[in-house]
C-alpha cells in the first residue's frame, strides 16, 4: 500500500489504492484531527457563489457601501445577498444595475437613510411574507420579516426610485418612520426625468407593504402623454397610513392593475387617479380621510381622459367623521379640472363599477341635519362647477378648492353629466354600475341621501345592484334619475333589488328610462321602457298637464336601427280663451338626414278637446327621437300629452 508523506514539502500523488477507510472501518484520519478537512463546514464564508454576491464579504462601510462594492466587483446578471452581518444601516446611496438585484436573506429592520435607485429589469426581494394591512392602527398586525425603515429625519423623496422598466419588488415592508421624521417623504416613486414612453413601465409589486410616509406611500407618475410608467401591476400589496398624502397616486398613466390590495387609514385618498386608467379588483379601500378612490383629470392646455376605469369586487368605505363634517366620498370623479396654464376637461365615459361592497354610515348631528353635514360618502361623484371644482397646483400635486360646496341631499353614487364650468352636456355618460351592494343605516333625518343619484347623464347601465335602506329611512331614493339642465340619452335600469324603508320612494326614473326586472322587497316592479333589440315592445311617456311650450326634448335614444311607430294623444285639460292652441313636433334621423313631423292644431278652448295620431318612421341606431310642443297661450290653457313608441323591427 502506498504511503502518504506527512508534512510534505511538495505536492504528493497517490498512485494506488485510495483514501477510503479499510474494510470494517468507518473513518480514516487525514493527519491532525484539527485539520479543516476533518472538521465541518459550519459558517464558512465566501464572497461569491456563481452569480450570487454576499454583501457581508465586501467592504468596508455601511450596508449601502458594501452593496455598491459587490456590484462593482462583477459584471451584469448578478444578485447581492444581504444578511445582518452586512450591516443594519444603509447610509450610502445605492444604484442597482440593470439585470441585477438585491435579496434580503435574513429578516430584521434595516435603517435606510439614502436612496435606492433601480435600473432596467432590476429587483429587490425579501423573505416570503404576507403584508401588514394597517401598520399604524395599533391592531396587533405584524410587519413582514424584512423591514426597510426610513432613517430618522432622512426625509427621502423617494426612498426607492424606479428609474427603469420591468422592475420587480417583492416580499418586504417599506416603513416611512413618520413618527421620527419631520419633512416630506415618499416611499416608492417612478422617475420622471426621462420622457421616453414606457421607460419606467411594467413595474411589478407583490406582497409589498408601504406605510407611514409623510407624503404619498407610492407614486406611479408619467409626464404629459408619454406614459413612462404605463402598465404597472400591484398585487397583494398594502399602502396604508400615509400621514399627509394618499396611499397610492397614479398620474397620467394608463393600464395600471391593482389587485387584492389593502389601502387604508391614509390622510389623503386611498387611491388617487389623475388622468389615468386603472383596473381595480378585489381591493379594500376604506377609512381614508379624504375618501376611497379619486378619479380626475390633470394637464396643461391638453385634454386628459380620466375615464375607462374599472372597479370590480372591491370593499369601499370612507372615514369615520362626526357631525358637522362636510360630505366625503368613497369614489369621486370630477368632470372639469382647472389648472393654471389652461383647462383640462375630463371625460369619464365607460367608468365601470361591478360587484363592489359599499357601506355608508350616517351620523345625526346635534341639529338633526345629518343629511347635510353628517358622514355622507359618495361612491362616485362627478359633480363640477357649482357643485365642486378641483384645482390642482401642478402636475405633481394638487389640493381641493376651499370653496367646497356640495348641494344638500348628496348620494351614495352621484353622477352629474353636465359640465357646469364649460356648459357642455354628455361629459359623463355611459357608466356601468353592476352588482354593487349599497347599504345605509342611519336615522330618518338623512332622507336627502340617495343610493344612486344621476342627473343630466345618459346611456348608463344600472343593473343587478342590492340597495338596502335602513328601517328608519336611511336613503331618500334608492335610484334617482332626473333632467335638470339637459335631456340625455336613455338609461337602462334592470335587475335591481330594493330593501328596507326609503324616506321618499325606492326609485324615480325619467320617461325614456328602460326599467325592467327590478323588485322591491322581493315583489316585482312593473317594467316600462323600450326593450332593446326586441320587436313589438313599447315605451310609454305620459306628461302631466303642461302650461307652456316644450323645447326640443329627447324621448329616447334608439338602441337598434329599424321601423318605429309613434302614437300620440293631445288633450285640453284647462280651457283658455279664443285662439289658444298647441301643436306637436317630432324629429328623428333616418340615416340620410334629419326628418320632422308637425301635427295639426289642437284648440285649447274647450276642456276635453282631443286629437291623436300615429307616425311611422325609420330611425338609425344611437340617434335620438325628439319631441316638442308649440303653445299659443291665450288665457291660461293647459294640455296633457301621451306617447307610445313601438319598435316594429
């Protein structure tokens, strides 16, 4: 058997047999028992392991300096692993190169006093964890095991700067440490210094908690129409307890997806959308001081569309405020936005609410006028002009006008489709409110509050909602539709269920409303209106005694091209003097041009005088059937007018 030289002076070669133990033995010593190869590999230390760099093996310096040194030692496509041995304080600014990342492999609270900047396709990852839904609420919820806490008085804006596209953030808590800071600070924000489209796009955040910052917790901002930050996706995150801003601010950015997040207890709004489009699903947006979700426009002499937002299966509730507070909003959309350099007009067509659970709480004040000054949470408020004007102070911020004056009798869902600032109609139409639960428990003096209140807006779909009023009359109307300034297109109200006692009545609709399949306390409500796409159905319009001429008014927006028959009846209900008379006018579009019809004269000198007629017409889809009357008023005559509009196919 070959011999092994002890304490050799040169490398040795074993040319026969091997170093395995002899037959029947379990071990074989290789020299001194204290030699490293006879020991274990506990706590061995290396700088690199293939593409992994261990921050604690680089230095000297704080955690930030060690991370930078690790990145500087290698080419791209590496990941720096951080444990507590690397340091618990980051006071040197860090730039994470493209296609590189930081992974925290040991839990703890790391003090961050300098900015972390992320390049293209870079990432920060912690240990697997859930989120802290409301870390400032003292409700014994735990932070994730990896906490990046802003250092005292660091006042970073932001702590993490997203300066590239395809950035990934996952499994950690970013805490603003507001109690130990005095200046303005932001948690995570996209960099706006580069204007190229999508240069900061497709941010992915999963199981990230961002909380306790003096300004917004998270800002996803693009400038003008460049959409640098487009298509962010935020999933299973918590953005709560901002001490002076909103949980999440999205500005001039499209295609933002917010799913299954907790956004609560922020001083500002839960989610603030300026000139942006978002899909919000399965998200809890509640108890934020300014309200739940704000949808508005912003810009400088440009048109910014803040519409096409979808809010689906969310829990939405506003803050708890006592008597004397002005009505707040769970979701608010503003139709007109005034800025210093011009006017940006928001259109909110196709805003979509589906399957949300909305709670409204009423508190009677000492004066008994909770309907005016109690807690009234508007789920969707698109009022402007004399109702409310929003005046941002620039593209990065804004505040509501001090002249905040909502009319008495606000609502759970409030849509005013008329732009009172620019005298434009149809600025907010085509909204869908589907499968949403409206609940309001309050004293009877809150009857000025409606569950759904829509004025001067058309083409809205209100379907399959549950509207539950308190037994003492929490809501005034369940659904209220009316024309105050301009006659709009047909609204569709179907499949809704009304429960409880309403201060006024379950619903108030317009003559051209399609209303079908609704029920009150389980009992069917008779249908009215023109069933779309089905021949041999009709809409009935009955006008109470009129004492003046009626200007051109929309009877219905025709849903389907085809043949229609309008049957009308005019009756004198109060006699005037000789010469008193009225005529009826109709107007429609047959696809070639506008057509008109004028009835023969109906004298209004004998009560009961009646004249009727029928007019066949071909009307193209999505055009209006208008009616008007011309009254020659000698004495004080009145008349009644009855219509039936039939779709013949």
